[in-house]
């Protein structure tokens, strides 16, 4: 059953990648609302440690100031995460500090939120984790869908639980500048994951570029286009 009907905003697509060409291409389609990166995605494009901040800046420049760009801290203690978060936040005003759901991460989230720095709490799998992230002041919470499916569990059901549980309450007092918390359906493996996330009322789906392309196309669209073009040729030759 759809829940959380008091949405202030519409469902959005983020791109889950560190690949600049993919981001440029997706941004040119006119429907991109943000980017999420993680250490794996950065390693996948051959990213170097000393170029990380510059790379995040390049992403911010491509998508513009209205699109949040999540950059992940790999620090393991609250003080280090806070230090990392402050540095990441200096890159651009639209940088969101991505922090794993763990005790040190929660503590760092509280500190950064109190300083007005938005946090995307990642590697979130359960409702209690999501509630703790919300109470700690996370601006975004990222429940992972596909990784549940990878271990033969129902990732969409888990996402649904998180969306409904968070939607039951008003957490605006806890977040940066009283902004509304947004749930990012993450670890998306298919267009159907996007469909189901939207039906549940998730605020955002962050998708790999390959899945975004699949979201655009459908065999019936291709077939319809082909027949329209053929028929238009007949009109031209009539
Ligand atoms: C979320 O922001 C993560 O970057 C991402 O969705 C993880 O997805 P994966 O399970 O495909 O690695």
C-alpha cells in the first residue's frame, strides 16, 4: 500500500557512478537529480587517492549546484569521519558526505548535521538502522535492495519496510536545517526495482548507468517507433 503521501517533492533519479562520461551523458538527458559514488565505483574508474577531491569537484561541476553529489568517507572513527566530512563538504556546496551505518558513523553524522553538513547514511539494510540514521540527523538514508537479493533475501520488502517506518514520523527537527529526510533506494539491479521503489514511495532511486538506459527503453517503444518511421516513409512517397 502506498504510504508517506505527504511528499514535498517528486521521485528522483540519481546516477550511481563515478564515471564522468556516464554522468555527462545522463545529465544531458535532462532528468538527472543527483549522483552517488562509493569507493568501489571510484576504484572501478581507476581513481587515485590524491585525485579524489578533484574528481568529486568535476562531478559537481557537471551536474550543477542543484544536484547533490555523495562522496564517501572511508574513515573508521568518529573524529576521522568528521574531519573527512568537513573536508569533503568544502569541495562544493552540493557535496553530501556518505557515511556507513555503524556506531562511529552515527556519531559523526550527528556532529556533521549539527554543523549543517548533509549526510547520506549508506549500507543501510534494516528499519532500526534507518531510524537510528534519521535520529542522528542524516539528510539521506540509503537502504540497499540488490545486496539482499544477492543473498536470496527480499530486498524490495526490506526497502518497503524502511520507507513505511520512516514515513510514519516527522524527522525534520533532526536533519540539517530542518530539511525533509529522503530515502534513496540503492543497490538497484533492474528497472523493476525502480518501479517498485516508486510505488512504495521511495524519494530517490540511485541507479547504475546501464540500468538508467534500460529504464528509458522498452521493446514495444522500439517496435512502435520502427512502424511509425516505416509508415512515415509511405507518406513521403505517396
Ligand atoms: C549506494 O549509494 C551505493 O553506491 C550503491 O547503490 C551500491 O550498489 P551495489 O550493491 O550495486 O554495489
